[in-house]
């Protein structure tokens, strides 16, 4: 009799677990919040150098715009340009090293607004990488979101304004911000400062020598952020 009673109880329990009512109570896993992506673009004088007839700065602008437009819906995008004021001589160093222009604050991508934000900017000054990273950190700190926080630093050279971008990148990583670096026509490759920035920032270093290289890198990263 006891065995029969136990069998009835087990059958009832099994039926309850597989019933529609029980299934309805099961919680679906929460979808991941969209990422928050900050792109930091070098506007120092050396970015005026032409590769295949196009300045590195203009090549980078084009590929960054394509990258931003390809990101998943809901992604918050920010665009900053550093070193775009003053000049690349000593007479313009102070102004240039203080020049971090937040041209497109965190928001969903709008193609026309994004392109307009870069229209009047050209490569001219020095390279305040640490300051640009600090500015990005401040912008991330103001966000109220659970999404992944990612930086893409695109530059052709190292810090020239006396900052410590390696230390700064480490601080960003402590705040769960991933710092990736694209070295565009950067001669030091994996041995230089840019690779070290990416390493301590928890990200990757990507060498690029042509606009096509930059395009491939951003295409790959867009696919990763879409997963």
C-alpha cells in the first residue's frame, strides 16, 4: 500500500512539473543590455599623412562611421577626438594637449548627426592619449546602464603630452571598461606603448597599415558586439 501511495505521489509531482502552469512560471533568461561603445580618434598632425592618396584621419573617420552604423540596435555610441586644436609645434602644444572634443555624446547612432559632428575637424596637434581615456571614463561614469563598456582608441602614435596612458587604461579596466587599441601606421607594433595600453586595459591591440585593415578590424569587432 505504501509503495502504491508513493508511486501516485511521484506521478502527480512529475505531472505538475511538466504542466503548462509550471512552464509558465519558469523565468526566461534576461536579454543582455546593449553595449556602450566609445571611439577615441587621434587628430594629431601626423594623422594628416596620406596612405593610398587619403589622409589617415579621413580614412579613420570613414571606417568609424561605418562601424558605428553597423552596431546592434540600442547600442550607445560616443565619439571623441583628441589633439585637434593648436598645432604640432611647441607654440601650439599646450592648447593641443588640452583638446579633447566630445563631438558625439553617448546616444544611439544617427548617421547624419554623427557625420556632421566630424565635419569641421582635421588633424593638427599633439597626442594626449591619457587625457582622452580619462574623458571617456568620466562619460562612462555618467551612464546608468548595465551594458558592456568598450573603448576603441585609434591612433598612429604614442602619448606626447606627458600623460601616463598605461596607468589610465589600467584604471578604466578596474571600472570594468575594456580598452582596445588600433595602431594605424604605428611603427612600434606589439612592442610599443599602444600594445601595453590594450594589455592593461583588458582589450586587444590591432595593427593597421591601410584603410582596408581598419575596415576589417571594425567589421570583426562589430560582429563580436552583435553576439
